[in-house]
C-alpha cells in the first residue's frame, strides 16, 4: 500500500534507509554537519531500548554516574594509542566565557580518560573493587560522511567502565556484558540475531588488548557492529595510575574494561527488519503496539467499540493508541501507521461491525484477518508475542541464507557482495585479512564453530577459529 | 553521631553544603572549570527524580525528542534579546576534524533557537498544534563562580518547548507545567513546599513576556529557584518564522512557551532537608529506602533475620539493601548511612534478637525504637510514608517561621538576613526592587495572598500582589 512512498530496497538500499527515517519521522539532519535531531517517534523507541538495556546493565551490577562533557586536552595525551585513534575526530572548544582558553577543551569522544582519572582517585583498596560504572551520555566524533543513527557527529550512547583486581575477573566481566547485556538485549528486545565474536588485532579498539563485538546482518547483507566490549589489560590502569592495595598490602595495578552501545542500534533495527512499506517495529520496543483505527464512524458504533478496545488492551498491558481522525482519508492514515511500523492495527468500520467483527492487521507478517470484537484483546496479545518470534526467525533465516562457507580470499570477496563469508582463520590469517580490506571487506569477528567467543586471535592456539568477513557500515 | 564529620550548618552553611556533597559521595568537581562529576549515589537520586518528573511531563501531553548539542553561531543572532542574555556564558567550538571551522559552533546553553528552527519546519497547519516537545539533555553555561548542582558550567536538565494557536492556550500550558509538573513534583516527590509565582520584569528570562518560577526556602533562609516556565508571546515565533495556517486558511504566528528544571533540584533537596548529620532523603526518591544492617553476627541468627527482612521488604515494594560488612566498625557504617540520608535503618545485633527484636532508626526524625522482627515490614512502610509528610511539614514550618510581612525596603532587607520578606508590590514597585537589588536582595516572585499566580506584574491591575524578597542562590 505504501510502496509508492519509499524507494524500494532492491533498487537503492541506502536511499530506502534515508526515506524510512524521514517518512516515519524518526530523525533528520541537524544544522551542524553530521548532527541529528531525533524526533518524538524515534526517541520514544530509543527510550524503550534504553530502559531495557539499562535494566540489563544494572543486573550485571554496574551503577550509573555522570562525567563531564568537557575533557582537558592534556588528558588525551596520557594514553598514546588511545589519542591516536581519536584525534582526527575531535571537536575542540577554544573560547568560553568571552575569552580564549589557556588550555583547549575536548568535547568527549568517549570518557575513558575522564573516568580513568576518577577511578584512580576513588580506588585505594581491593575492597573498592570491582568498580563497575556506566553512563548514558552524548559523545562527539567529527564525521565527514555521516549517516543518521549509523555514523553521526554527535550520538547518544551508554559507556561502561570497570576496574577489577584480576585479569580473569575483568575478562569475565567484559564477556558478561557482551553476552548478557548486548547480545541478549538485541535478540530479546530488538529481535536481531547477532553474532558475538572477537575482533582481530587490526579491528581492535585503540589501546585495548581485546575487543569483542556483536555483529548483525542488515537487509542488504552488510554487517553492522551493534555493541563492543573491550579489555584494556593494565594499559589504562598504567596510564592513569589506577592502583589498589591487595589483601597483603601490596600496591597493584587494576585491570580495566569498557563497553558501549549507542543510537546506532536504532539504525540496525531499521535495516534488519524494515521492508518496502517502512519500519517493522519489534513489539517489545514499539512505543505504540496496537493502533485502534476508526475507518468511518457512521452511527457512533465504531467509536464506541474503539473506546472499549482501547480500555481492554490497556488493561491487558498493551501500549495502545486511538486513531479516530475520520476526517482524514483512511488510506493515508494506514500508510502512516505502516511506515511507523506499529505492530498491530485494528480497523473498525461500520460494515464489518454488523457481523460483530473488526479487522486485525499484523505489520510484521503483512496479513489482515477478520476478528470478532470479543477476541481482539487476546488475539493482539498473541500477535505481539508471535511477531517478535517471527521477526527473529525471519532475520535468522535471511542471515543464514546469505552466509557462505568459503576457503579462499577470492570466494570471500564474492560472498561479501550479497552477504557474509565464513572462512577458517588459519587459512585467512592477517595477510588474507589485508587482502580483503583492500577490497572493502573486513573481518567482522572471529568465532568458534559452536558460537563461543574466542580467547585469542591465535589460530595456532585455537585452530578451529572462523573469521566472518563482510562489507560493513 | 556524625557531628564531627561535617561543618555544622550554623557555623558555615556553604561549607556544610560542600561537605555533604563530598562525604555523602554525591558529586565532585570535574577537571574543567565549573564542571561536575555526579557519583553513583547522586546519580541514582537524579534518576528517580527524572523518572517522576518525566511522568508528569508526559501526562501533560509533551513528547520527548533530542536536538543537537551543537548550534551554528548564526542561530543565536536571530533573537537579539535572547543572545544578549547568554553571550558571556557561551562555550565555542572553533576547531573540529583537525581543521578550523568556517563558522564557529556554540555548545548549547539552551535549545530555544535550535528547536525554534525545527518547529518552523514541522508546523504548517493548525492541525500540527499544539506541538509539545521536551528533551532531557546536558547544557553548558560558562560559570566563573560555580557551586555543585546550583551553578555549574555543564548541567543536566529537561527543557520543554511548545507552540500553540492562541495566547490563552500557551499561557494555560505554561501554568500547567509550573503547577502540575514542577510544584507538584517538588512537593510530592521531594517534600519541598515551593511557592509558585511570577517573576518581575527585571528577573524575566531573556526574550520572554512572562517568566514564572517555583521558589524554595533553603536551610539558611535563602531562596532557590527550582524551575521556571516562560511565555514568549509571539517573539520567538516571529524570530524563527513559526507560522501556521488557521481553519480559515490565514497564515498566523504561533505562541510559544519554554520551561526547564535541572540537577539544581538536587542542590535544593540537600539544602532544604539536610542536617548536621548529612543528607535526609525524601523517601520517594531514595535509591535505598531501608538499609538492613547486621551489627554483629555471632551465631548466624542476625544474618538469617537480615535475609528474611530483605525479602519481606522487597516483596512489600521497599527498595532495600543489606549491609553485612561486620568486619568494618559498626559506627563507621552507621555514620555513612546517615550521611547518605537513607530513610530507615534496621539494626540487627545478637543481643536484641534474644527478645525477638531489632532496632528501627528513622533518619528524618532521628529516632531509634525497638521493633519486633515480625513488625519490621509494616513499620518500615509506615515510616516511609510518614517521613515524607514530616519532612514537608518541617520545611513548611521553617519557611513560615522565617517569612516576615513588611512594608518598607529597610524592613525587607532586614528580614532577608535570615529569611524571606513579603511586601506589597504596590508599595515596593520597580524602584524599591532596584533598592533591594543594590543590597543583594531580589524579588523572587510576585504572588497573590491566596497563592494564585498573578496574570500581570502591574500593581494597578492586581493591587493585592505581594512581592517575596530574599537573598538567593
């Protein structure tokens, strides 16, 4: 029905993505290069995502805090690798309060250095560890080629930073966040079947000894990194002097981790589940799960039934809204609800009501079925649960169909035209990785065939490692 | 018990305030001038405040969105009064992506101009109105004399911006937020009995035609502005070209409002309820409402009772935590819980347990009573409800005791040494207001004797107006 509104995905996927964002009123570009305005519909989805992610982070024992936006330039010079990774992306405040500043100020691209500084101050004894901190904040990385949600000059994220007494504990915690927070959230709330894995040395975060990732396949077969979790070993603790006295009164360096996920996940959700009619919202994060739509209200009966259904659905815990704008053409309203991805639409018109029926439209499956008024609440509750599973299954099937097992660089490049290549890491190696990169194909992560996250990126130590290679956002 | 830890309030109120913030681990100064780090305990309180305020804002029909941190310098020149109000406070980004920028970028001190720009874009018909937007964000205003929570270079806030078809509707909405969101939140969640009123012309927000405020009295008798709501008339609509076509197809200018509340409310909560032992948290925003404290665990009986009480209180909806660090001196732990303001402490030691009793300590009232184990849950639930009322009543009594009705500028200045002066506005007038200001006393707001918020600041039109004059933060 909405097919004329959006550029079809097959024709031009990036244009389709932009169209969806604009027509579903999710976001638009801000006036300063690469910035974005997140509109109410987009932000309401983000709020639900944020709440669900926050609950998982708190369940993992981390506590929220807030650190300043402004970082003294000198902080960034403490960890050489780290600053090198960021310097071309920095925004710098040189004037404030009507004067030139003595020391320029960096607008945070991440808070590693700031939080490292305070960890050093707050930690003295092993009793202060683990210190598990998280913050929800905006960060700024200057982008020349921005794309809303995927790569913007300013974005919203959470960044966790933790310090531990041992390497084993830090390692376990970084994995716990990767699996129990990120992978679980993406699967259970966003219906995105991500692959958790380990980055190769080439793709590692600046300053980290290990970067882990969760990768999702988008509707064009490309990969999107949806969250990362890093172990820093003792590098950051060394640079920021994060030490503790152990039970034997010895001073020791802490082991630190950091991990982040961002508004980029909104982009992933759009590109994983969207279709040519617009967004398809995973029901658990849909701000409106059911839209009760009065098509035409002849004798007042549709409006009465609509009010009754709004009450019934609300009482059943469904987030429901009423669209009774019968002065607007029905088709236009339906197109709008489809574009916005509202999971269930209940259409009420005088004609069907004669038989005591309404029409239930399920966005995820694109099916319309008549439904007795008395069954609408239970049918909607069932549909919402089922649609989540359907979206997840569909995405899994799509990913598996578009993933090829290969053994040569040439075949990997070929497979990456439409999807992902799986290639044994011992066959590919860092040389093969460079050859792929020259063709715009990257190793998204290393995994074990059974899905476990590798302990190393050393094919000698873990000979069964598989590299997942793809083009990526 | 904690009296040795903090500077007494009578001795040095500002120092006491700083001590509480440090010792209760609420926040500390950031490395860049005037910035702050909100530590986990402070942030957990803020999160509860934010949730309760957000619910009220949504109940008033506003929808959350997110606008960029960075504003092109040119935007600020559109509304001359507005930019003049802010220019000495601006932080300016001049370099980004490794280059000098062609146009400098302002780090938002507020988003009026940014949101005005987008409102103009999104509004075309009267059907698009009212447009009710809110955002939770960080803003930056360069401060030379900062004080944590009260006046910081960067702070967290919500800013609402709305556009309406008529002056009456805009006026009603600005009042609705002032009363149903701000005043209600401060009273019902923070137990702060604020006075809602109208600012005089002198104290009005730059560019506004009317600024309304909610003012609270702090423990030293000074006033703190805890939230403001502004009507802009058509000034902003004019500057940003926010127009709509009405039902008769005529193009008309919209009427806009804006309103904000911030982390400053945390400062207000501390200064309204804190005592010489530290913070006293209003129970509804306390991250931990009851601390089950094992004093000493001889035979394991205290630990068993503690576990049982944690379960029982959780089941009753109380936010409860267990302190079983019996290897630390009990006194030190108690001092810490008092400093942090945890409303109820349940002390469990082997001695009392012989009689089947524990000790209930109520922070707000400073009383300790023995309590049978079986009654702890119900006694705690009652105490939490009661403590809120007690804090509110105490603050009301304090405010009323420290408020004097006067008729001369001299008496007002005298009254403002220890509290607030109420003086008829027709007697004071703008000349008297200037005389007060010369002595560091400002008119916090104008009110009607019955508490209503005035429609004007014109003593001829509303002869019974009363000015509340005080020293303020």
